[in-house]
C-alpha cells in the first residue's frame, strides 16, 4: 500500500517542476503548455490521494472535471500554437513582436 505522504511528495515534485518550467520556459509556448499540464496533474494526484484516504469519492469526481477542462485547454492551446506558427514561422515568444500592440 502506498502511503499518503509518498503520493504527496510525488505531487509536490511534479508541481515544483511545473512551476519551475513556467518560470524558466516563458519563451516557448509548447513547453509552457506542458508545464501547465504538469501543474494540473499534480493537483489531480492530490485530489485522488485525499479522496482515497478520506473515503470520499467527491475528489475523484472533481478530477474528471479538471481533466475535461485540461483537455479543452490543450486543444485550444495547440490550435493557437499551430495558427501562430503558420503565420510567423516560429513559436518563440521573443520573436513575436507583432502581438505586443
């Protein structure tokens, strides 16, 4: 049986990687979206772990709503990235000066 503190440690590591990635990789949109997904994954792991330890299913139901929103966010984000790449031939945010107006 996996202990709750082990799951919380894994979740905090994933959350830290996600936050560090958002801070360090602000220039690349694809990496930024991946780091946001890591943060959402860490939150989902917390919800499932606490739901399991408390014997309440509401946390696991909430995870399905978060996964639905994360899937929609990924689809819209990828569509935006593809559109930006087709228009400007790059996904580097520093090179996209026309969007700053």
